[in-house]
């Protein structure tokens, strides 16, 4: 009982911090969507985009601050914070081998408004269509790592009715109805770029960063990673998910 209480208390504290973080992160994004995701831990989904896939990255279940860093990227979800228009559909895609995830979305009154169900590795969650009014919601999951039961993965969704910004029209995403956040080791980039093109994706933007865990077999043997924003137009959401599944099944960390 005491353990359950501590988990609930830790969850409440971290969710409170997430509200505060959402109010404080940068509000001046540049035109590179991938750069914004990494440096601001945030993406403003362009107005024309109907579907956005949030990545659950490899090692997402590992908490920050360990003496030997196990995470690859600086956030448990990619992006950790999403701003999107009413009517946008969000999906979580799990690349955290071999771990299952289950995401809950709560409003400011801590009411659960969405449960993703179990998301297995290399599969997608149920879709969440943002039909609610404007406002900010927390998405989170607890006890994903039995070694660190108080660790809570969390992020925010801000639902708005934004106007088209100049940056929306200066990239591949201006013609896209689906965007996807994805990561590949640097040594895999050229190969995967061809795969994505063959599966109907354009690469909207890229951002190169050094893996927090310093490489190794699960990072493709390479300390450099690329964060990608993929763009797709005219494809059914299920077809997009199927294409991601095929690429992920042959990534080096699988």
C-alpha cells in the first residue's frame, strides 16, 4: 500500500512539474521542425496536418540522471510537448524495444480523457482525435521500469485553433497531411532515406545530435543520431503505420 501511495504521489508531483514546464518552454520556434523538437522539446503541428505520430524512442523507459546514461535522446517522448489544432489526430508509435507502453491523457482536473491501451514494440496506439476544446492536457505513464517505480514518463498536448505560420509554408510539411517523428543512427541515414522515399515519405527536416548513451550496439554502433520529421500526403493513417513498422523491424536496435 505504501508503495502504491509513493507512486501516486510521485506521479502527481511530476505531472504538476509538467504543467509548469509547459508554461515555460520556448515559444519562438525556428523553421526546422526537427530542431524544434530536440532543442525546445516541442512541436507546433502545422495547421494543414491532419495526423501526427509521436515517437516513443528506444530506452524511453529509462529515467534521466543515471550514473551511466542509458537513454538515447533528451526526452521520453519525441516530441515531449505537442501543440496542435482541434481535429488533429495523434498516435504514439513504440520503438522502445522490447517494452510495452500505455499512455494516459488527463485534463487539468486530472480526469482521464484518453487511454492508449497497450502499445507493443513496433506498433501504434489507438488514435486520439483532438475533438475537445482548446486547452492543455498531460499525457503520461508510470512504473515502466521496475528498478525505478517512481519514474513517470510525461508530456503535454496543447489544443488550439492556430493560424498558419510562415514556417508552415517553407517546408515539405506544407503539402503533407501526416507528419511523423522518427530517429535513426547517423550511419543508417542514407539507407533509411531511400526506404522512406520508396514508402511515400518525404523528409521534412533533420537534426543531428550525439546519443546520450554514447553509442553501442543498441544505438547502431554510432554515437551520432538523426532526429527526422517525415512527411506523407494522401496516405491512409494505417498505411503510414504499416510503413513505419516495416522500417523499424530492420533497424539495428531490433
